[in-house]
């Protein structure tokens, strides 16, 4: 069953903060104890302003700064806690077990990403 603790989210926050120092602003929240939501809110990147949900199963679909952001975040998440346990230890099971769910965004639906100057 999917579950992520507050301590694990705190560790993700610390690692992401190290990887993306100021002027980046990244929102990292936990929803219902089963999902971590990571949203790049501000940065110096040449990313189109607005909101975009990223498909972390296909990072090669994205180019430039979006690809770099997505790959770095996925690397942090996988280093801390691998996410996928095929068949949850039961070879006859016809399901997969996720440690927790991931949502990675550029901006949020109600607060879009914005580019800031690199001062």
C-alpha cells in the first residue's frame, strides 16, 4: 500500500533545496499520506510561464530545462526510496505496489511558474 511519511517528505525537501538553491522556489507537499507533490514555482530557467503537469514515466518527452529539472527530481526520489515493487513480493500477484505516488509539475493550476532574474 502506498504511504510516505512526513519525515520522508522533509528529507526530499532538504535534498531538493541542495540541488536547486536560490533563486529557485519549489513547493513540496504531501497529500493524504500517499503522494508527494513537487512543483517548480520560480526559477531563472527559460521555461514557458504557466502550468504544466510532467509525466515522470517518460522524461525523454521533455527538452531543455524541464528535462533537467525532472531528471534531477526523479534521481533524488529514487535515491531516497525506490518507488516500485513489482507484484509486491508475490510472484503470482497481478498487481504492482507503489511505495508512494509522485506528481511533478511546473507551476500549480492556480499559481503559474514565473521566471525570476538571477540576482
